C-alpha cells in the first residue's frame, strides 16, 4: 500500500479493489517514516483490537501502531490474504500476529488433539524462538496455546506437547515435516499460514520443504507473508 495523497491514493484503492476481484492478496509497501496511510495518528483500539490484546500491548509499552501495523491489522482481521513489504523493525510480526490472535479467539472451534489452527514458518531456530516469544506475550490474556518447534533438539518433547493440540505453532520447515511424517501434527483445522522471512527460507534452501508443506496444508486458508 503506497503512502501517497489525493489521486495517488485513489489509484491505489482502485488497484487493490481490482486485485480483490481477482482473488489476489493485498500488498503493503509502507515507508517507516510515514505516520499512517492517511496521515492520521491511529491507536490500536481504533484498529478494532479487543481489550485483552490492548492490555498486553500496554504492558509491553506499545503506544501507537507503526505504519505497517496500521495497514495490516484491518485486512488480516477481515480474513484477507496479505503480502507486506516491510523492513526489519517496522512491526510486521505484530501487524500479523495481533489480528491473527483475535480471529483465533473470536472464531472457530477449540483446537483438536495433534492439531493446530495457525502456523508460522520461520527459517531458523533463533527466529522461531523470537517470533514465538512475541506471540506468547501478545496472547498473555487470551485462552490460546502457543508453541515453537525446530530442529537441533529432541523431537519427543515436541510430539508430547502437540498431543493436546496447539492454537499457534511457530516452526522451522524441516522439523514441521518431521512432526507431520510421525503424525504428531495435523492440518485439518489450519486457518492461517504466516511465512516469516520467506525470501530467507528460499535463500537457505528450504524450497523443497516448503513445497512439501504446501502439499499437505488445506487449500482454503488465509496466507500472510
């Protein structure tokens, strides 16, 4: 979503409407220096987030949403697919995670054994831990379960954790496939897929793993990257 005034914004809105009619994902491209898409100071409450999320954000010291959060949260809440071009440090993780957590809280059945409702794929163990910790903090006051699974450690505790089901699983591609092959994780309840640093996953040689994952995920899902 280019941050322009006047006719430029109207052209952008027309382009996005055409994309929606074709079923294409919304695309965001926000410069960190811009306050919001319309030059108006926004709040997390005005974006429609529920009180438990607002309470968690206040405890974390989040005061106002970044441009990418301002533009990402409403379409993600609406269940749209989204592709966001944003630099590190612009708050993209929160822009995806906050509305995801709200949708999981407000919609859908309770997670079933060995199932997940949302999947976040990350290229490395370190990033998976980092993303999971952020999501865990955002979900502090929500009735949701979160977990991170990656290689380099024993798979058995991860299989045990997944037995009861997990609302949000953050995982590296290789370990996720290992868990799936051992029937430790099922995807029939999956509502949302988030690809964190998709380009880096390809750079690290995960193309084959990603193809394998895509082959077993439900076709009807929300995809964010």
